[in-house]
C-alpha cells in the first residue's frame, strides 16, 4: 500500500474552492492595498487563487489581532483553544472583523 500524503493543502478540496463565477479572478486592488492598524481585529479568510502568504487551513475563519507588519504581510495573533499562535499573513487573506470580540 502507498502511504497517504499529508501536504500543506491536504483535505482542502471543499474548503479552498471558489464560486464558479469567481474562479480565476484576480482580487480587487483595494483588497490588496487594504491597510490594517496594530490592534485591529481581522478574520482570516483564505483566497485560494493567491498562494503567496497563505496561512494553513486550520486558521481559515479564525479571528485574530494585528500585532505588526513584516514587509507586505501582517503579523497576526490567533487563539487556538488554550494556545496563542503568531502567524504571518498577507492582506489578500485578511478581512476586517465587524463583530464584537471579548478578550
């Protein structure tokens, strides 16, 4: 038997698919140039058409706090269970969080 491969994007067939009308589309320039300030809450929303600066699929849909900037990317602090992780994500995969966040 062949061993099951466990690459970076395994089990993302449904998670990282786009709507039929969105496929192949380059994101809006305003989305790429969006600026976030330190302390802003953001949602990690992976754009599958852009591979650069893409976080792991476990962070998709999570809410994090901007800690700073590194080049074009942002340093985001995310809570997973009882652990805090610091990840580096480009703005194409981030969206402003409009809900209420406690803690």
